[in-house]
């Protein structure tokens, strides 16, 4: 990205220092940055020591076969033991691990002791199905406690899991099962979504028509809906698991033993199976959860409002919070079932103190209006987090004010499936936050923004985000494809990890993420990030959410096409004239905020945008629409009807 990149985001001047009470009691102080800078290996060794190791490591990190890293070499540990048994042994068996809230309003409370028993039973059940250490298990589930149980049962016996988001299609599921050669699938009849049971088992049956090696399917009964049944292959969870003993001796695995594979879609090619291993992953996930959310296991009620099928769910619903012995909320459903205040009702009911979610959710709540959260008591909240996309300054401000009562710090955490854990983020007791900036690499992490030739850019300029040192939770490879691992991440800037994101450093050297580099548009030779134009649109009082794409344009190379969702439910423009007026107003607004070069060619008002499981807008599909093409691969879309709805709204001929 060149210096001519427009600098709208860097004009943001609001500042929010950490609240004094938080700083006074913070888990991590400013000294951590210096300690880590002085001796990175000693820093990470100290964090690894927060876990229980069956055998100590002999070496903190081994980078001699770069880019293939090993961390805590020779150490042995069991992840499930660290997430469960050790808390029970320390006398915290009665502490709630999860307040689970089903979408229809049914609830379950699982203490650490309950969860330990369940996981032991499930581990014994998997063993009875012939699963052994290193065998892969696919998990295709709704957001219910058994999903967590299944993951930890796999971890306990050393069988890497691959969780496939329940919203993905049979095709997507089949592709993943085949790629990692899973022989056992854990699923459910269905789950509740948007007020109705939504089936999962039929997609498994369809996927398995062409997965001849899958021998067992373990099925949780959640909704009670009718399911097809293959005798000899399908087993009910309640038949098999309930009858197992609640004792299981955990085996310690090598620090580099595979823990899980998480598939992440690239822009075009087949999904990449990101491999995470045991010791380094758990160390960094546990430490970052403790540092960035400042969790106090005795007091906090922590809630990552995200799907377990996204890496955020793996690291910050399951492994991080449980490794830290924290009480969490787990919610099955959608934010508007049965009403648009559901999340706030949950915060009030359980006294949630820390909330972590995605900008897409925040912008949706903005669209629904302040009155809805205003009806609930949100005073228990003390810290808010954001993840998944650049958070527009206006959405950040709204989150802080309407949800955080102007008192809670907002930590914007940048990381990826590949990084395994948070990498760039404020520390709530230390950092002065800037709306829209993830600020700096966490202690122990080294990042840089570089230009095309790999040279660090000066403050005030933009470029590509790279990570310059290996980190404990880093992916170890792409499953079954070492060459692709090297090519994708380590070849663009040799010796450094290429994240695929554009970023800027402001005058203080703080980092502002600009979205994927493939989301950079080129308009008449000017490189403009979609994030900047989207943020300008969202700063207009009528706009709740915006997605911007560059569509081929005969004169300018690319033209900016913006899809916008308006704030408030009944605010769609009534007729064509008002739609035209609004379009004109928004185009002028962007021109004023950023510059005339960024004025969108076209503004389309829509009701919903196509999103992935993590709430990332699938700009590729919008580009197809903007350029009048038939739609490409939609297997990772959460709701494919959204695309039809957008088409229906388009002015004829668009
Ligand atoms: C955790 C997660 C990774 C991509 C990443 C970037 C975007 C995530 C962000 C952010 C700006 C943040 N991203 N967090 N961009 N600010 N705080 O989202 O993993 O699904 O693999 O996506 O998400 O583009 O490269 P994953």
C-alpha cells in the first residue's frame, strides 16, 4: 500500500486512557512489554509455567527448521487435564464452568466437576468406538455443552478434532472430513436457530454418502426431530456416553502433539487445514485470555458471544477460559431470538462482566437502536472486546457508550485462525485506547508494517502486516501440505510471516488494521481500502453497516460499489426519489470524509449482507453481484438466502 493511501482513519483523535481501578488491579502491567523485549524466551517460559506439565520442556523454542516451529520441546502435558482436573484438584470443582443458555430458553449449569465427569465419559465413549491418539474426529454441532465436551474428550485422548461450523453445507463438511481423513463424526439431530429447530443430521448423512471411511457417527439428541439412521454406524450419545465410567486417566502428550485442525477458507482455492498443537497453543491462549481480558476467575462471568466453529470459539470459549478456570456463558442461538434484546437479557441475568464479540454484531445492534440495550441492566460489564474485522471508529464508540456505559475499555484484538491466539491488542490496564486501532503487538509478539519490498514503513504510512518472530500458538503447518504452508505464509517476505492484512502505523507507531490486502481497491491508480470507505459510511447517522467492493470499471480500473444497511428497522427509503437522495447524500458524505477519489460510484441499500461464520462480509460475492456475474462458491456462507434477498432489492438492470 503506498503513501497515497488516503488517511481517513488516522484522523481519529479520540483517546481513552485505562480506568484507574482497572489499572490498579490489572493482571498485567506495562512492565510485561519490557520483560518480553529483554528476553522473549524467558517471558514465554514464565507463561507456560502457568500450566501443569507432566514433564518439563528442555528447550523453549526451536526455530532451527524454520518456518516449522517447535515450542516447549520435550515437554508433556494433557490439555483436558489443564482445563478441568487441575481446577477440581485445587478445590474449584463447584465453580461454574458454563452457564449454558439454549435459544428456546432452556438452561444448564455445568460446574468444573460436572464438566470433568462428562469429558471423562465422552473420552471413554470415543475409546470404545476405537478412536486412538492421533486419529482425527470431526465435530459438526450446534452451540451446546456437548460440543465443548466432545472437543475436550478428543484432547484428552490425543485425537485431534476438526470442528466444522454447523451452518456449513454438506459439501463443506465432506471436504473437511476427507481432507483430514476423519473416521468418526460427532453431531446432533439439530440445534435451535432463529426460533426454530434447524437440522444437522441430514447434512451429515449427505456428506457421508461419499466418505466411505467414516465408521461411526455419535449423535446428540438436542431438538428431538426425526433423523435418518444408519444401523451399525450411528450411535446415540445418550446411549453410549451416559453408560461410561466417569473416570479416565489422562495421558500426557508431547508439547507438539496435534490438538486440532481448523479449516479456513482462502479467497479462492480449497480450504486450508490449519494445524495447532498442544503446549505452545495452550500457553499463549491461556496467557492472552488472562492478560487481555484481565480475568479474575473468582469474580468474572466471561462471555465470548461467537460460534465454537470459529477459531475465536476454540481459543476464547473453550481452551483459554477453561485453562484459566473462569466461569463463562455459552449461548446457543441468534441475537434476535425471540427478541432483539436477547444478548442484553443474558448479560443482565448472569451478571456478565466481560463480553467479547465481532464488529458485525455490534453494527447490527447499532442498527436496531440504543433503546433495546437501554432496557437492561448492563452495569455488571467492566470490559468489552472486539474481534474478526476492523472495527469502525463509530461502531467502537457506540459499543463503548451504549453497551459499556462509557466506563468499559474496549479492546480490539487482531489475530487469525493461523495465529491461534490474540496478537495485536490493547492491554486494558495499560493502554490508552483509540477507537478503531488494535494498537500494538502484545508482549512477546513481534509485528511490523512493511512496504512492497519488505522494508518497515515510517510512522504515518501504510503497508502489509507481517510477524517477525515465531510465537507459541502459531500454526505448525497446513494439514498435509507443507509446501502450501511455506508458499502462503513465508514466501512473500522471506523469513517473516505474511498475514494477508493491510495496516497503517499512525504517528505514535500504533497499528490500524485495514482489512485483507485483497480488499484493497484501485480507483484511478489510487489504492483505497474497503475498510476506510466503510468506516466513512458508518460514520453517517443513517448507516448501520456497509460493505464496499471494487467493481471493474472501464474508465477508472475499479469503481466503488457500496452496499449499506440503514439504522432502525423502518428506515428503508420509501421510494425511488428518496433512495436517490440518500445515495447522493452518502456519496457526498464519503467524499467529504475521505476525499472525492473515494466517492462511491453506486450505493445500494440492502437488508442483510452475506457473512461467514465469523461475521466477515463475503465481499467476493458482492463483487459478483456488482459485476453482474453468477455467484461463486457459497459453501462458507452462513445463510445463502441472503444473496437472493440482495438481488431482489437491486434496481432493475443493476
Ligand atoms: C480471529 C479471526 C482472520 C482475519 C484477519 C483480519 C481479520 C480479525 C481483526 C481483524 C481487523 C481485528 N481480523 N480480527 N481485522 N481488526 N481486530 O478472526 O480469525 O477468522 O482466521 O480471520 O480477520 O483480516 O486476517 P479468522
